């Protein structure tokens, strides 16, 4: 037997090289730093495009597809917050499973070849319940949130360190070979730090020092924090950040939140942001020296369960993002931004090689040039006025629509103008079907439902009594939306309140967010706040009887506050006064200080009815339009793989569960104002209320049910209905595409993919209109409209103008029908010239099957 020193030398060499290779493979990382112009990855400046996807707002089964579509759309980086209250709902009890599997999400980002930006916070805002803070944090003795407070700092450091350690253990930082190139500590604190006085400055210095001490090997950022201490990079959030300047000449210009739309509130109209304006904002940022920009959101997703903040944030968190709530590509937003990203990347070499030089081309007109001594040259021409202009630049003439930027990667030829969209538009539609596909009558629909009545007032053994009115959040610790306030009072025969025909007014004041009043077991009235003012004050006519009367007040929350100075101290619930007032004689009885009985949550919650178990009632007849009822039914999933929604039209307000998983709060009776939805012109500064739709309609009727949550048959749907509805009106819906459209003028630039074409014929061919069916196995089945000349209108409502080529329809049909995609030159050489000397365009609407 040979000794160790007798192993042949060639074998030793192989073993040694094998060990070296293993070490290199497992420990290889990149060096991420920054200078005054950009992030540097292994010493190379990078122009990066990022997008936000929040892992709990979708399902693990959706993540890989969302990430791939983001990559296909031209993103380099995926950004996400870390949601403390999701991961530590009970102190020292952690949850990183399912939708909360942060490690899996980050690994998928890396596997797709993208970078990650981990915004730990741990305050996140995000229209998320309590800003991401766990409610138990509020109960720690002596704690004050987000200031120089030792109990808070201890907990913040403990959680931040836990997340960093978890990422390190999985080797997910770029310094370890993982995808994470940035981390964020705190969040938009500079917007409100003046409210915290001198302690704010010492808190920010501490937070920065604490974060850096965790030694992630990648830079840290603070957004909206002008005094972020070195080496923390301060970054910008907003609709526009082109004028932003970092607080040091050694830091790059970075934009952590470019709001791609806006969030929806129950009771509000649906906001949207035109892609022409969004693209303008992005191009202006890169034009004026920015090198990292993040879309908030790139995919918004769904606020499942009770995760919404606000209060009154809707269950949908669609955000008008390039990838919609269901994970489908939103066109033309996704496609136009993809073209924009390609155009910017064509300029990257020049952008990172030098500083920008900007000059005026006239009023509201600018040219910015990146030119190096080696001959590299890229330029941006901007018109930040609202009127179209023609400018001269480098001896050439360029048309600049109002509120637009033209990108010239070679300082001569236009690759893209932000106001001229080459990408197609897709009009989506929801195709409805009965929840009971085989139900052929109202009776059969009713018989498919079972129910359980939620008791009015106190029904649980853990009820308790206290004198006076209690604030709700401190009482419930957010274990439930609901808190019962119950009181029995005796009215004597000679009571003045009974003198005027037994008619009395019940006066109730609440900090919010809504309440229902029951007198002697019957609903008497309700009140609700709104996103602008959560407080509720109601005056409800009631009939009291001689003798004992019960007053049961059900107070409810609709998401806890998530933003603002001291948002954690904003209360909820019925804090009074609660009074009985006589209509005629002015008699008033203040009930506020009496002994009230309290019950946290519902009996049905205690029984676990959301799972569908328990003894449900099916006879005598389905109760409808009555408050406080649990409903249950079963359903089969729609065929195919189109995204699923449930249409809750006909219901009032409540929460719904599919196979035991909460799809969120539903509230189709909360209707938006009738005004405010006028036509939206993308030109001019955008704000969250500039572009609205669905005025005078329910804020949300359709609620996402992830495909992964349902089986092909035998699914259980459970509802808790608060105010009354008819569950037989509920329908399933699948999201599909109704039409594809595109409208391209002769003045449009070539498609970006053709910009660098070496073919002179392709370069001279002119603009191209392209269509592509959005789903696999689809082909273009019909052409609904086609016109070359002076067509009018928008997708879904095109009409012919006075000038049109008679050949257009047949040419488009021949090119497109039966194909998954098609392209047609928007030029007279392809389609003929129906009117010489007139600016022409090609408009097409098609459908796929």
C-alpha cells in the first residue's frame, strides 16, 4: 500500500487543478462600485434599466415568466422591497415559504441572467399594510418608529442583518457571484424627516453606518435622502428625475422609482400614465446624465389577503405597469419601452465614456451630446414644450413633437422618438362565464350555494368588557379587520327619547375606516371613510323600545396606513362620541363612557370558515342582500391557460378565499366619482390625477385568482359578505386579447431593430407596421380595419379619412392572415399613393384566434 507521498506527480496536479476550479466556481464574484457617472461592475461603467416586481404580489409559479418578460423587455435589473411583516408576522417566528420565498425569487432573477436590487428598508411604504412593519413592533415598550430610538434601532438592525445574512448564506450578493448589485436602507425618509427634528439626522447617520457595517460587498442607496452620508448613494423617486443631482460629485445620478402609473384606491377612478410621457421621462433622465433608472412598477400584481395599506388601497395593484396585474404584456407600453431601452443601449458606449454637453436649440428645446475624442458620438434632442417643433442639429433638420425626445445613437440618425410609437396596441377583454357552467336557472344557481350567518354582536368566548371606547388597532393588533363594540341599555317608559314617536338618532364618530350599526339585532345604518379622509361620522335614525335595547357597532379597517410622518400612530375604530339624540326635544344621552363589551374578529374567523370546512346550511332558501353572511360554493376552472378573475358584481363588500387562500378584499359597491375622466393628453407634466378612467363606475369588480391556486374541477370559493349581496350574480372571467392595432406614420423612425441594419434597401424602405398575436398557438384570423392615407381615431375606433388607398385591406390581409406575426411597410412604395403631398399613415386593427 502506497503512502500519501507516493502518489504520482501527474495525479497530484490533476487534484490540485480540480480543487482550484471548484474554489473559483464557488467563490467567483464581481466587484460592484461606483463613480460620478455610473455603477461600475468589475471596473466597467454600466447604463442599467431596472424594474420593480414585488414577490408577494404574485405567485412563485408566475415569477420565472415575469422575470423573463422583463428581460425580453430590455431590463437589466429586477428591484424588490423586503416585506418585514410578511416574513416575521409574530416576533421571532419567520415565514419565507410560498409567496414569501425571497431566496427563490432572487435566485430566479440570477438564473435569468439579470441583476437584483434588494430594497430592505425595512420600512417600505409600497401601499402595503402598515408600511411593511409588523404590528407587534408597535407594542414594544418605549419604541418610536424611524427615529433615533434604541428599541426601534435594535429591531431594525436585527431584521436587516437577518436578511443580509440569509442572502450571504445563499451567496446571492454580486461580491459572492450572485445577482444582487445594490441594497437599500430606509425609504423616502427625506420626505418627512423634518417632522422628527434633530433626531432624524442622527438616525439617518446610524442607519447608513449600520448598513455599511453588514459588509455586503455592494453599494447601498437611500432614496429621497439628500443628506445620505457617504458612501451611501442618494437617489431620486418621482414621475420625473432628469433635474435631480446627487449630493456628491463622486456619486452617480440614479432613479429608484419612476412611477409607471399610480395605485388604485377603493372609491377612486383608475389612474393610467401614457407611455409617451413615461418614455419622455426616461429619455430625459438618460439624456441629462442618468445611468440607472427603475420602473416602479414593472409588474404591480395583486394585494392578496389583507396586505393592502392606505387605507382603502384596492386589491388590484396593477399600477398601469408594462406587465399587467395578471402577468400579461401591456401594449403598447411594454413594446415602446423595449424599443426605448434598445435605443438607449445603442448609446451606452458613448454615455459611459464622457460627460454630457447640453445646449439650447430654442425655447423649450435642448440638444445633449456625448462625444469622445475617439469619434464616439450619441445625442438626444428634446422638446419639453407642448407644441411640435422643427430643429436644426449638426446641419440636419429634425421634427420634434411636443413633449418628446429623439435619440440619435450616431449623432445623425434617429433611432426612436418617444412620442412616435412603433409598437402595437393590444385591447384586452374579459370573457365571462357562469360560476356554475351547467346551471340553467336561477333555482339551480341558488342551490349550488350554502351559507352560514355571522352572529350580530358578541358570540365568542374571548369577548371582554371595558369602560369607554377603545382605539381599534391597539385592541385587535390587526389580527382581523373587525372589532365589535356592544352595549345594552335600558330605556324607561318615561324616557324623553321615546316621547317623539319613539324616533331617535344614533350618532357615532369613528377614526375609520368604516362601520355598521345594528340596533336590537337589525342593521340600522352604515358609514365609510375614503382614501382622502378615513374618518366616519354617521347620524342614523333608530327606533328604540321601552326596556332593554342592544347597540352593536361593527368597526372595520381597510388596510392600515403606510405613509407619512408618524403614520404608525394613526388610529382607527370608534373612539366616539357615541350618542343617542332625540329629534324634537333635543335630549342627548352620551353612551361613550359606559361599559362596552368588545369582540376581536368574527365568529366565522374563529371557526376557520374560510377553509370551507364546518356545517354549512343549504335550506330553506339562499339568503341574499343581507349583511353578515358567509357563502360557499364550488366551481371548475375555465379551460385553457388564460388568467382567471372573479367578477364580484352583485356583491357588496367582504373578503374571498379560493381553496383556502385569500384573493383579497372585494368591494364592488365602492364607486368612483363621476367627474375627472376627461381626455388625457400626454403632453405636459403628469400627475397622479391627470389621466383617469372608469369614472362613475366601481373601482374594482374583477379580482385575480392565480391559476396555480385552482384545480381543473372541484374548487371551493368562500365569501364573507359584510353588507349584503347576491352571490348567484358572481361570474368567472378569463383575460384575453380582443384586438391588435398599430398606427404608424411615414414620419416614424425605422423599427429600432433595423436601425443598425447594413442593408441600404432596408434603411430606405421607411417605417414598418408590425403585429404579433400575444399568446402561443395563435394566428391572425381577421383584419377588422386597414387604411393607408389619413385614418382617424384610436385602436378599436379607427375610421377612414378623406384620403385612403383602396389596395390597403387586401395587401394587409395577404401579409397577415394565417400568420402569428406580420410586417407591412408604411410607405407609398408598398401601398400606393392615394393623395400626393399629404402626410400619410397606416392604421390596422386585427384579431387573433
